[in-house]
C-alpha cells in the first residue's frame, strides 16, 4: 500500500485536507512555516526584482500564486548559505534531496559557493578542498550517529581550517543536539539552525508536507509533532495569502490543529493581517474519517502512472527499455541502462489536460491532439513546397533552413 503522505491542493478559494491516494479526486491541506522576516521580504518584493526572478511557471498557473511561498523558502535558504562564508560542500540526508530539488536547483546553490554535494552515509566524508561542510538532515537520532562518525574520521591535520554546520529540516531537535554532545562532536559545529521545509509547492494547486509517517505518529505513537508542523504551515499560508475567514474540520486531530493555529496567532500578538484573503474556507479532515480511499486503485492517468511506476517529488522513473531505439538488426550494446527520469507538472500543457482524466478518456484526447499536430505538420510541408518554388525562382536557398527550423 502506498504510504499515507499528506498532500495539499488549493482550488476555488478553498483548502481541504486528504491523503495522497485521493489527491486526484479531492483537495488537500497540511503545511509548515517560514520565519516572518522572510515572509515580509517575499510579500513586499520590488516589482522589478520580482519580474527578474526565474519563477517556476507551473506554480503561478492556478488560482493561487505559489511562487510567493517558494521564493520565501529560497530567501531563507540563501540567507543561511551566506552565513557560511567561503566554499561549501553539502552533505545531504538522502530523503531531503527530492523535496529540496523542488525549491532550489543546483544553479542557485552554486551561486552561493556550493562546490560539492554528497549523500550522508557511514564512514569518512569524500575528499574535497572546501572551507565549509554543511549537513542537511532530518532530526533523527540514527543520522546523528552517522554525522558524528563523519566528523571523527576527518583528517584534522589536512583540514584544520574546515568549519562544520548543521541544518535541521524541518525543526531543530534538542534530543539530536544532546546525542551529538554525548558523542563529543557538538562543539564542532559553527552553526546549528533549522530550515522549516514542511510546505513544499509541487504544482499550481498542490502542496505537500511529504510526511509519510504522519498517520502512524498521530494514531499509534500519539506524537503530535506533525500536527504542530501543520498548524505552523497554515499560519505561514495566512501570513502570505491573508487570514482565512472560515475554518471547518472533522476529527480530533483537526481540532488540535485549529486550536494550535489560534494559539500561535495569539502568541504573535493577534495583529490583524492586512492582506486580502485568497482562500475563503479552510477544511481540515482527519485521515481516520476515510480509511478506505488509500486502498482504492487510482483510475486517473496520473494515478495509474503512480500505481505502476511510482511518482516521487513530481518525478517518475521509467524503465530504460521503453526508450530503446526499435531498429532491425541493432545490437543491444548501446541500449540505455539507467531509468529515464521525467518531471510531471502543469508546465507541460498536454499533461496538465489529461492528468486528472479517467484513463478511459485519455485515448480520445491524445488521438485528437495527434490529429491536430499531424494537420499542422502537413500545412507546414505544403507551405515549404511553395517556398521552394519561390526561392528557386530567385536562386537563393539561404532561408529554407530558417523556415524548416
């Protein structure tokens, strides 16, 4: 059974909570938070600066411009990287690479002197001549043991000038810091901070917490950490997009989240948000209100891709043999061996049109699109033949390549 990851979809000015399996049929909500000085920067950017930013177009195609949220996260990330002056290498908790890829590509990291990136694993760190080593990790005790081993195995003589930093995602943990202290490496870190990446924009109408263990933590372990992150996220959304005037919910966890939101607003002084609300209603639903939907087979085009190949962080990996050239007598020496990775979002117009359709209806849509493309190609060929006659009569063929391209 696919894990019960919470998703968020925003549609028609309403936010509603459900799980990953029902995302194609319903609309979601569970979120995180960002520091408020960063929110102010994202909300009050100079228009000229905003236009110059390389925005992800698929995040601004819905009713809500989620580029504002994405840019707030990018600002906070840049601020932390700039604190670590000099060349940098990032050691990634492998689980975080996918979500971070939706917020900041390598080009942004490179602009801030990130030269190397490694996956966190036991043993020694790979050799690299950089001044700063930054660990991007979840607050997990087992990961602290690996980090301590990495640091203890460092060649102090060769890398005496090196500084270590740790960034907890999504929340700094006193237990983890105590474990690092017990292992004798806590003092090695120049910066110990948190990066609240709980609310990840996937598409113009889709956000995700990517909290795959939320149901188990809430109902089996009685751990309300995920609910706290959800409340912080909703508070952030309201800071960016205006206070949601109406909140409805069903279930004990929904009540806890709503109460946390009220308390957080009170702690912030209860000041009124001057931003015109984008959302009309917030609908919080406990997962245990509907436990059967995650067990159902998805019958939309996107849902079937997820069922067969699996979609992780808006990416799907397809078997390499599906992309092998089909030519007679060709040997298998040069056939691709690595899976083909494709990004799935609304930036692709055709995919945006068919992703939520029942798979029985997809064939007719694709057939119609193929006929349109074929007809357009035939028209282009016809004009090309006419152009040949015109150019031939004038004795110049220089414009033919331009036309065909």
